[in-house]
C-alpha cells in the first residue's frame, strides 16, 4: 500500500534507502489497521509509533548531516520540518491510542503518508539537485 515510488527518489542512495524504510513502517501500520484477526491492536500500534519515531530520528540525523556536509542552503527549513514531524509523533500517547485504536491508526497513517510524500517531493528532492 505504502511504497517508495520512482518519483520519490532523490538520487542520494542512503537517503532514498531510509525513505523506503519509513514507507515500510507506514505499510506495517496499514497492515495492523486492516488485519481483522487482531482484535486488540494496542501493542502493535505502540510498536509502529515507536518504530516511526525512532527511525525518523535516525533518518533526520543522517539527512541533516548530509546537508551540512554538502552545504545545503535550505538546511534550517528542513530542520523545522523534521522537528514538526517528531512533535506530531510525540503527540501519539498510549492513553489516547488505547481509547481510540482505529482512529489513532487512521490519523497516524494519514499524517505519515501525506507528510512523507509532500516532504520528499517538495523538499528532499531538492537536496539531490545540488
């Protein structure tokens, strides 16, 4: 469902591989949402949120280091976007997830999918053009 499409590639191998991993985690969230054999999805949702949070932090650290290395002039804008993403991930708290599992998953998927596509197409692709 969620995948790294050809139009998302920046031409920077490490960044593209990390973006693909973020799409994989989003796809795991979708699988949890659609799996009818898991009546209580709480533990799975918590794991997906933690995986997204942890891997995004890893990715953003690497991406920002690359941008610094190449002297990318839009680094501050990128850092702001990355901080906003992390802030949103931190808003997913265990209590609200437990009370509203399906809604939490839908909100997570909607945000992550939209953010990844928008951010990659409008911001990250520019890194590969320098």
